[in-house]
C-alpha cells in the first residue's frame, strides 16, 4: 500500500472483516485443515483430471459474527457450512482448470469428519512432496476487525507503525480484549508486534485469514477483482504455524471470490479461487 497521508483517506479504505485466528482450545467447528464435515449428499470435489482436491477450511456460518458487517455490505447465510477446497500441486495454476478450486455449501452439515478419498495425491506446495495428503486440524476463533483496501500482505520494519497498522492493531486488541504482544522474533500464534532489539524498528506480523473483508493485494489480482465488484468470500494466508506445506505460491495467499448476485442467490458452487505470492 502506498503511504497514506490523512486519517480521512485511511477511513475511506477501511472495510470490516471477520478475522479467523488459530486457537487450539476453541470449541468450534470452524477450522483450517483436518477433514471436512461433509454430509452424505455432498461428494468430495475433484479437478478436471478426476483427482480429489485438497481440503483447506470449513466455516460454520452460525458460529461467525452476523452479517452484513456494515449497512449494505455482503450478507452470508446465518446457518449452514461452507467448505473450501483447492488442488495443491507445485504450480498452483488454478486458472488452467476451473474445477481446481471449489466451494461447497450445506444447510445440514454432518458435524463429523468424512473419510479422505483413497486416491488423493500428496500435497505438492513444497517440493519434493513429503507424503502429506491433508493438514492437521486447527480450530478458528472469529473476530470482526478493520481491514483496508490495498493493504499489502507483507509488512516492513519501520521506525513506527503506519496509521493503517495502528488501526489494525487497535481493532484486533478491541475485538480480542487482549493486547498484541511485543516480541523480538516471529511467533507461531500471531498477531505479534516484532520490535528489533538492535535498532528498535517495528513490524506487525499476523496471519490474515479473513472472511468478507478487504483482500490483500499482492500482484494486482485482488485489486482488479475488487474493482470489478467481486467479493472476497475467504482469504487464506500462508501459515507455517499450521504446517510447512500450508503455503500458496511464495508465501502468498489463496483468495476465494464470488459475485454479489451469486452470493445473494446462495450459488457458492460458482465461487472460485486465485493465488499469488510475493
């Protein structure tokens, strides 16, 4: 994001979003990884070559903050489950196969993990593949925070936080009821404010798993999608605290998109994902 000079400009870029934080002790069916609670009437999705997709996340909509998050904003169903899948090979060129990413919705989820397909390939985001076919389950707590259009996925060490970073930190602390810890190195369970003991420079580090908020713009895809009026249904960040293979391109993000009309109609089967890294 370019430097922002005024509070009014920051306000104009602010969008509320539902931030998902990995919380091992959370009693919730919202999670990254694990196996999906697919009911018997939903088949595990496959790509154009017939191979099973890899499971990324599920969201129990009844356990998320109610939407819209602001007047006139996008609205999710108040109940049911969303399931997010993608084919995780080394290249992650999802645009070549429209069936390589999928979102499923069930009004009556099973609330019990289904079986992993026997023919699912190894996850290939790290080469060479290490035999991993699915990720460990990571429960997610949900908080409404401030996100900002044009925000970079990667923060830089500075003498002081930018106004956008200060606003993000304040909204996270307000939502969670706890201060963001200041540490001298990165941490698995984020967010943290990293302060370099050698020069005092500060850096905000947090995994930006976000529902409906302003997506991070890495190489222009998210910016163009937003200009086109698309809604970022879910943004999933690279998260090595979950697993070494849980990454997208070069420490990038997977972003699932849906049109406003398809969201209103509940046509989650028409959603798709893009990915790009730094």
